[in-house]
């Protein structure tokens, strides 16, 4: 009897506290103690087809700004572009602080480019952007690097995967190696090969982590995630991240050893990101600066840059080919435009961007359809603020649900359909497409990703006829309930075209 009374008293206290907290936040579905709105979110997702659809049901009921309780954590959801622009861009200082909790803190522990805040984040993000620019980002040299890997990868697969007059390969495997080598050349001056066991294990582990993860890992405190009670879960979801992190650390150790034994010489600015980072470390040490640039923080920066620069672009390209296989009429329109621009005698170049409106529109539509995150990363308010007229207290988590904006039927009519022409018919639509995020927390690899998508998709259309192996893959994700929207799994044939 006493135990029942204690449990009832605890439930009563939790319910009252929950009610009081809700009065200070935008309206939303009624949460339960401890589990919050998870039961409603997953029910809606099950009924309507995934997490994005689940959030959309809340939007239809509560409007463009509402609160969803992720377990014990209330998170304000912004589901309107104008509100997102007002908060994340116009008031970037107030709305630019990363929510570092749970899975976001695992491994990073306040470091890195994605999960840090304050002066540390500013310094490391600025250094990463500057270093990548020095290695060609935003200049013609990056085009040379991308196209070198593009040509190498298809020649390589022609040797190993040529069948019945075409290169026949798993789409994800091809783009993983291509994009992975591009970012890896910038980071550590190394190319991945088909028989690279470490890369295969790296990709397998990363795919496992992204597919097996859930919203729950994002809201539970780190001490709980690392506890024996949660070991059964984190062994599945976090062990792959541990492996990816260790690969980066080993690479750093090899570079440091090579510098020490004289087999690798540091140039004035370094030959890649790791070199540049070590040069920065030595300069700060020489100048007597208490620096945040250490081998430990380098490992976390590499962890963030590799994931951000590899996984998102590779995934988008896999989505792109699925879309093109389903829409051969789009391929024909692209080919007609690109042949007129290049004269059919050369490849597509970044200098052609202003002359290829249909290719630009197609890439926009691919990014809208792929919209990599089913659930966007959280930020947190460090001071009281107002979101669309709603007072929100300091310490509240919030986010803009990008995938929801990209499937807003009022903005993108027939949003389930792949229609590049929508971006030609309405020039304002491109402004409302924000696949790289919005505000000062947008993806630091945006320029590189845009260059890769333009050059690779454009040149694929010119160089190859694309054919499916078996049934044409459906333009739908096999992971609608995971934080990351994975592309369909399929094999594809690249049939060389004579220029």
C-alpha cells in the first residue's frame, strides 16, 4: 500500500510540474510524465508513414510553431520558413547555440565543429572554413580535385565491375568511395580504394549508427546513455561511432609519427587539414598561447568534418540517381541543356552554372526530395526569447524541422513528386530550400557539397546512360523512423556514351 501511495505521489508531482512547464511554452500535444509525446509521435508516424509525417500531423493541429516533449525534454518545433528566417538569421546570436546533450555529447563532449559552442566553436569553425578555402574550396582548384576523383573512380570500377557493356555497381558503394575520397584527400591526403577493408568497415559502422539511432538517444543525458542500464542499446547505436572516431585517431597518430621520423615534412601551410591543424598547434605553442588546438580536439574535428563531408553528399547522390532512373524525361532535358552549353565536346564545369538553369533546378529538387534529416538537430536558448509571438524561456530546446519545410504542400505543390520545373516556374522557391540548415549553424561543407553535386550529376548525365539493375528503385526511404533519411538500396548500370 505504501509503495502505491509513493508512486501516486510521484506521478502527481510530475504531472503538476509538467502542467506548469507547459504554461510557459507554445501549445502542443499533451505529454505524459517521463515519455512526453513519444507515444503520439510514433503513433502518427506509424499511421501516416514516418517521423516527418508524424510531425506534420502536429503542425496541422497546432500551427507552425508548437512544442513536442521528447521524453522529459520540451522542444519547440519551428515549421515555417519565415519564422525560421526571423529567428535563425535575423536573430542569429540568440538562436545559434547548439543543444549539446545525449548523443550529441557522446565522443564530442563539448568539442568539435558540430557539437561545440561559444569561442571554441567560433575558432574551430573559422579555422576549418579558412583551411578548406586554402585547399581550393570556392576556387577552380577544387573542381580539378573533384573531377580527378570522378574520373579515377569510374575508370577503377570499369576494371572490376564491367559487365555486358556497362559498369554495374551498387549506387551507394560507388558514391561512398567517390565522395569519401574527395573529402579524405582534403583532410588527410588519402584516397580510398575498393579493397580497403578499413573503409568498408568504416562505412558499415556509420550506416549502422545512422540507421539504428533514434530520437531517444538525443534527449537522454550522457551519464544515462553510458550506464549499465542502457548498455544494451548504446552497444548497438554508439559502438559504430566509436569505431569511426578511432579510425581518425589512428590516422592522426600515423601522421605525427611520420613527422617525427622525418618521412613527412610539414610545409608552411600544410598539405591537408591535419597538416594545417598541426602547424596551427605548433604556432600557438611557440607564441605561448593557451590553445584549444590539440591532438584531442583535432580528432573530434576530423570526426565531424568527415561525417558531414562524406555521408550527406554521398546519400544525396544516391537519391539523385534513383530520381533520374524514375524520370528519364528529366535526363533528356538535362542532356539537351548540357550539350548546348558544352557543345558536346567537353565536360560540365563550375563556370557553366549560370548557363544551366535546368541542371540547377534538378539539383534543388534532388536535395528537396532527399532532405537527409528526418529530425533536425536541436539548439537551445541561452536567454529568454520570442518565437512567432510566443514567449519562450531561456534553457528551452528548439529546432527548425527542415524536412517538414521541404514537404510543405503550400510551398511545394505535389511535394511527393519529383518536379525540377517547380524551381524554374517560381524563382522564390530556391530561397525556401535549406538542405544545409539555416543561420550561423548551417553546414560548413556547403560550398564543397554544392560543387560536388553540380559536377558529378552534370557529368554523369553527359558521360553515361543510366539503367537500373532489375526493378527501378522507388523514391522512398527504408528508414522513415530513423533520425537520418537513408536512400533506397539498388544497383545501377552506367553505359558509356560517345561524346
